């Protein structure tokens, strides 16, 4: 006889059968038949029944009615408290979200700053490149023969450098000649000064035979100072030489070379 | 709004409608109507009075805020029960307060002054074993056992509340009772033989 309930279905419905909670009559008869023929099923039934006997006898502690009389009051009180805290609760929720997100925001700002600086640097580099390319482009447009002009400029610069070198060499030469031949220059100058002085004395004697010659009061030392060049004189000569035109400077140098002074 | 016709025995839909219309007293009637059921449902789950008291208040607070969203697709008590069970399950998953149970057993002995001393002792022992047995159940089995045995909910209602299959709920119930039986055997407790 085929049954629509399997043994597991019958087993799981035993508790309800014991407590008489099964409404399906067919199921009830199936269980009763199984109890008659199956000893293990019957043993299962007996053990479940004993358990339910215990459960029926066991109780949880009773509570006094005053607890339930006060419970609605406690609930209303809690309702009022919760409503007043809702604002603060919302604020705390806000902080619960904000505080953990602060490090993330800071990291994002940091990364953004670094990234943006890189961008700036990159943009600057690009601009520099563009400017260079524009300059070179302009240079190309104004000077079709770029290489020739470069050579001219380089040559001009070389000439300027060489000229400067020549000037400094000449100046050194002049100083060298002056210092080296200072003595000879002194003697030549003295001879010339003496010649001029004699001429002046003759003229003075002619003009004023009885006047004192105030020049006599000058010391020999002073006279000598007129004849001999000093370091100050050297510097003055240098300045004078430098103030001359290049052509004049060249003429003097040629003369000095020829005189071999 | 006049609440002359409203009382604790009023129809659930009437109470809900009155509350949604602004009658705060209607909510008080709802609380008084279901507070014991809610409390004991929670109490049998958490097995501790203080926790049950706190959770019962939270359940009714939740109900207060969500009552306007109740569409009447299920029984009103099933709706409340679902909230109560969810709060209990969440509580059990967070906390496991075994020691608190011992305090309640001592209080039960002191309060049971109508019984003789030996009966009181046996009653306290029985309560202790009962709570120990229920506490030994996995959370879902505990919920199914309490709803079926103590609250007499149908398997269909239990399956809706827990969002599980009907067949699964039957199996859970059977295994819960078998587990309680095992605890009783381990305690060598003399089970009363009654017809």
C-alpha cells in the first residue's frame, strides 16, 4: 500500500500528533498504523511523549501584574527620550561617517596636490619647449642660411675676445716698459727740464736783474721729485694710455718697440 | 480624536487606523493587548528578565515608528512577533549571558510561596533544566520551538516570520525536542509519567 507520507514525514509529525495538533485525518491514521507495526517508531513516540510531559510541567517564573501595569509607562517614557535624542543621534551618525572619512580626504588632497604639481611642471616644460621651438622657428625664418650666420657670429665673438686679449697684453707691455726703463726716463726728463730751466733763468735775469729768485727756496728734493716718476705717475700714465684711441695706442707701442727703451 | 469605542479588545485594524489618524491612546491599547505575549516570546528566547524587559520596550518603540507602514498583508500579531523574534535573534547573536539565568532561578524559588518546600525545590530544578535545555538549542531551533510549542503558531506563520520553508520548520521543531530530550537524559532527571 502506497502512502503519500514517507517515514521521515511521519516522524516529523509525531510531536504534533502527541499534542493533538494535526488536522489531517489521513496523516493521523498513517501515524497510528506505523505505531502498531514499527517498534522503533513506537519507541521514538514514547521518548517524545516523556519530553513533552516535562515541558508541560516545567514553567518559567511568573511575573507580578505590576510589571505589566508599568510596562506601557516605561515604553512611553522611552519614546519621549528617544525623540529628544534623535537630533544628537543624527549628529553622532554624521561624525561616525565624517571621522573615518577624514584620513581618506587628506590622502586624496595629498595625492591631488602632488598630481597637480606634476601637471604644472609638465605644463611648464611644454611651454618651454614650445617657446624654444618658436624661437628656433623664428630664427629659421629671419636667417635662411643658418649655418653661415652662426659662423659669422662665432667669428665676431672670437675677434672680440682676441681684441680684448690684445688690449690687456698691450697694457702690460706699457707698464713693463715704464717700470723697466724708469731710470732712463728719469734722466731724459731731467735733461729736458734742465734745458727748459736754463732758458727760463736767462729770461728772468733779463727781465728782473735785482729780484730774488724764489725758486731757490725749493729744495733739491722737491726738484728731484719733479724729475723722477713715482708709482702715482705710473698709474696716471696707464690711465692716459687707456684713454687714448686704439690707433694712438698702437702708434705709441710701435714707437716704444722701435726705440727699444 | 474620540476614542470612546476603543479599548484593549478592539479590532487590530481599528486600533491601527485610530493610531495613524493621530490617536496616541490607540497605541497604548495595542501595547496592553500584546505586551505579555511579546514579553514572554522574548523571555523564552533570551531566558533573562532584564534583557527581555529591555527588548520588549525596544520592540514596541519599533512598532510605534513602523505602524504607519503596516499594510495588513499578514496578521497584526505575526507582524509584531516578527519584530520581537528579530530583536531576540540579534540579541542572542551579540550576547551570550548564561550566568544571568541562575539569578532568575533563585528569584523564582523565593516568589513561589504558594508551593510546599519540596515542590518549590522541584519546580526550581525543573525551571533550571528547562532554561538550560532551551539555551542549548541553536538560535533558529529555539525560535521555532518557542513559536510552535509556547505560542502555537502554524508552520506557515513560522516560515513567513523566519523566511524559511515549511518542511524545514517541521524538521527544526522535531530536532529541538530531541535535543531537549537529550539534555533531560544527561541530567538523569525523573520525568513525570502522565497520560
